């Protein structure tokens, strides 16, 4: 890859009821990337989002399945390009920062570049609890993956064709950015961050994010991917917990065995519980080892097939 104008670039904009801002977003990215194709994925809007986007020169696709994750799945299936830029239709991401996102991708320094927002934003950019929620998600993902990222949930991203070809997207809602980040780390593709300012929604534009509903879905997605991608760590940790519980439950029965006449065990329920915990511990460790081996084989197979 050499320069932006020698590559096919697609700007992908998922939208749901963004008639107040979509025209400006399309125009701004057209100004910054005049040679790019701009696609708006209308996700069941009930306003004039699709018509306004088309009037401003965007190619509009309809995605009837409600949810940002479904819109991104549709993007990956329908659009072919060398470089993809994904942004939101609410005019909170600066179009003039797109060159900072694209440059590491076109120079083959990264497979995906994320526009990290949390270092430069105003007090009105996020709802109450959203910054704290973002920090919690960031810490969990960094802990699970051993990464050092600053913004897991940004919707402003640039990535190459390999990401579209290799990255599975299964989420249906706003947890999709978290899934994409974890999938990138799991498949060992190069992920970079660049700091971008995060703006305030203009008047007439309303956020579709629901703090507790979508926040709980993000946390569940992290838990599910942790269980799937790190089975040895997940089930091994459970095995350790059950082992410790078994040791604690077995203290009195063992004491009975060594001190009572005739090795009579008076704490039979605790003895049974201790044995059950030990069996669960061994089962969890065995399951973790088995799933880790299967997981590793599937990762090898995925890497080979993705070369085709």
C-alpha cells in the first residue's frame, strides 16, 4: 500500500434516525476523502435519514435487523474496499482526523486503528456514568487480553481488507465495538490507537445508547468472549476456587479421620461436600485444558483458511 488515492476507500456510516446530522457527516467525509465511496447503512430509521444521505451523494443500504451490530455485519458482507473507515452518523467524530486513522493502515503498520476518545472530550460529550463504564470495560478487556488500550468502545475506526475477511462479528447491538476489539486481540492482528477529540451531539440529535441495558450487554459480551477465548484461564480459575472450597470443607473430616478412634468420621456431610468440590475442581481443570487445545487448533485452522 502506498498512498490514500491509490487505494479504494469506503466510509461506512451506520445510522438510526440521524436526519439532523447525517448530511454534515457525509459532506465532511466527502471533503476529507473526495476519492472515497461513502455508504450509509440505514438501520430502520423512521425519519428522513436515508433520503437525506442519498441526496448528499451517499450510497444507502437498508438493514432491517435492528441493532448496530447487524448494521456492521451487513457492511462487511456488502462493501468491498482496500481500506474501510467506520464512523457514526451523529457528528461526534471529527472527519478531519480520518487521515491519522488511515495512515497506519495504508502504511501497513496496523490492521486496525481506533480513534480513542477518552483523553479529549468535553463534560457534555458523555452521559453520566458513561465515562466510568468505559473505564471499567477498558480495564476488564486489558486484564483479559494483556493489552494496554485506552478506549475499547470507540465507533471511529479504520481497518484493512484482512480485518473484514477474518473478523467474525456476532453482536447485534452497541457491544459490537467491544467484540471487534477483543476479536482483534484474539486473532493477533495489529491494533493501534490515535487520540481524537470527541464532540457533543448537535441539537436535534438523540443518543440511542441506553446506559444500563447496553452496559450490561457489553459486560456479558466480555464475559462470554473471555470464557470462549481463554478457556484454560476461565475454567482453571473455577477449578482453583472449587479446590480451595474442597480443602476448607475437608478440614474437619480429615481431622476426624486422624484423631477419632477407629478413624471414625463424624462430619460426613462435609466429607461428601469436600469430595464433590474436588471432583468439580478436577473436572473444570480438565475441561479448561481440553477446550484450550481445541481452541488453539481452531485458531490455527482459521489462520490457514484466512490466507485463501
